C-alpha cells in the first residue's frame, strides 16, 4: 500500500442532497420525470486508475450502509459490480456513490434455487452451485469489488463457472459440505470420492467434459494480497501501522468471501470491522501520521448521521 492509502485530500465531506426542479416552461398538463444526473460508473475509474487507495475504507463503508438497508428489507440486489456503482459527482463529491440497476433485484422469498444470477467475476459459490441464496451473495460481490479496487483487476477472473470454482478452491480450499451436499448443480462441477459417500472433489477439466481455458491465477491464497504493496514510509511506526492496516483489509476480504454462508460477514458487522473503525491502529500506533490522517477521514464518515432517507438515496 502506498502512503496515500487513506489520503484525506481525496475524501469528499459534502453531504447535501442535489436539488432538482422542473423546467420553467412546464405546465400542469405536462407529464415529466426528473432524474438525478450521476457522473460515471466505478468501472471507468478502475480502468483509469483514478480511484486512489485512500478511498477503500470509505467506499466499502458506503456500500455496506446501502446493503444494510437492503438486508433489512429482505432484498437481494443480485448484480453488484463496478458498473452498477455510480459516482454521484466525480469532481465535487468524488467518492459519494450510489448503487443502481435494481432490475434483477429480488426479495429473498422470491428467489428460486438454481436461478442464474450475479455477473461472473462477482458470483458467489452458492449461486454457482444452485444452493438457496440470500442477501449474503451481495456481500460476496462486495468482497470481489473491494479486492478489485485494491488490485486494479478481478480477483477471480474466471472464464466460466467451473473456472471460477477453480480459483475459489485454489485460494480458499474446499467448499463446505453443506453447500456441496445440497447444491442443485454440484454434480456439474464436483464428483464424490470413492468410498466416501459425502465427500467431494472438484472435477478435473477432462472430467468436467468441456474445453476450459484456465484464466491466469495470481494467488495461491488470499493471504498473498498482503504482498502486493509493502509499506515504504520514512517512519518505522508508519510502516508498522500500514502493514497492520493491510492485514486488517485482507482479513475483511476473507470475511466477505467466506465460503460458509452462515459465517460470511453481514453489513452491520462490517460497519464495526477494525478496517473501517481503525480503533486498533489508533490504540497501538498513537504517534503514526499515517494513522492520524486515516482516523480523521473515518471520523468525518462516522459523524455524518445517516437517516433512512439518506440510505434510500444511496440505493437509487
């Protein structure tokens, strides 16, 4: 991580809502729809490397706040990806975001097991295997998005569902038995081990029976993310603090991408995660300029009260 991982200069504190009005030529007989003009999708800034590293905590927090509201309503977005996260105003409010495209959103009770959902690089293992899904699949997508913000490329760049499972198994190990035993599509990708009725192993490409182009994998473990950007400050305390911050970030990615749905972090839990609150860094590295700068940014975040109206505005 570079020294601007939590760079205060890149953070927008503006919280006022945009005002909209009808054109002056409008009459009572006119039927018009006025919509907020948004700036650009996140994907544009991933490509341009515009999004500075200092925004990770703020972006993840904003996403979690929106997903907390959806979870309270029993709604699953089902298609979270950078293209569906919009920057409200890339100039004046560069990191105020909104989730868009609810065309595929469903109430949990309305989702049929085995339904095709989620864009491939952000697709959860339970969605691939046809296991009953809930709002946890959106948290999986958030984990993939957060990792992509950090890396600049997809964490699991699979060309097909089988390829996606290869990446998951390689970096996180075998999927939970509950998921494998009850997935409607498990047989498509896994086979039972001989003499062990309830144990599974991922099929080889030959056993899978289709031509599979193995996409390049950069990691053997999620822990490898810690090696991407070593800290390089003049102060040894700043170096230790940033290394711990990176460790907290990777731990959060693991919680978001937990293969066990019941163990995957929820939005409310995420909002209290050490990577978001920075409480452990503040306690252990009180003289670090890196920590002081980051804490000031997060203090502004937490002091902005979020009403239901504000949360509604973040999921337009």
